[in-house]
C-alpha cells in the first residue's frame, strides 16, 4: 500500500473538517439567537449577519487568487 501524499491528506482533512466547522458555526449562531437579548429582539438582522459571514468568507477565498 502506497503512502498518502500530502495533497490527498489535505483533501481528506478538508472533507472531514469543513462539515464539522459548519456544524459548530450553526451551533454558535443558534446559541446566540436563543440567548442574547438583542438577537432575540432583532432575529432577522442577526440571522442576516450570520448568513453573510460565510458568504463573504467564501467569496473572498474564491476571488482571492484572481486579484492582482
């Protein structure tokens, strides 16, 4: 059996880490919306903020290599 190359190891770690990070992020968002009084009063604003954070992060990662 051949050893796993570094690219394969990186891909395996990404496949395992990204869903776990998403679950943790959702738990943080739900916990914030359930416990913080300001988030209870304005759930659409805080929900929008929590929705924009991964969108902006993903867009920055996607567009980042093409910027010059």
